[in-house]
């Protein structure tokens, strides 16, 4: 069963970023998706669409359906400052 992450409180965002980033080094799929969301929305870091796409694409490389759907939506609707495609 897959557990989706939920946004963390403002005081915990920097700590969450630290642990998400550390978990991505072990190819943790949920952390890859969560870290992309952190960068897209600017939770604990400055918003950065390029880094958000980088981490989301790494999750897509694992053939993850949710990550693939999120990536498709970002390009289709032109979210996070990315031009619709």
C-alpha cells in the first residue's frame, strides 16, 4: 500500500526537506515525489520548477504511475510556471 505525503507545518519544512533529500539518495520513490513537490511549491526552499521537474522525472524513471500522471498534468495545464505543452 502506498502512503501519499501530506504538507508539513511551516516549522517542520526545513527538516522535512532534509529528510526527503536524504531519502532520495536511497532511491525512495515517495521521497522523490515529495521532494519535487517541495521544490514546486517552495516548502522550506525557494520555489524552483527545474529542480521539481528533475526529481519528478527521477520518479517517472521508476515507472511510477502517480509521478507520470503528475508530470503529464504539469505539462498539459502549464503549472508552476511551465508552459503548457
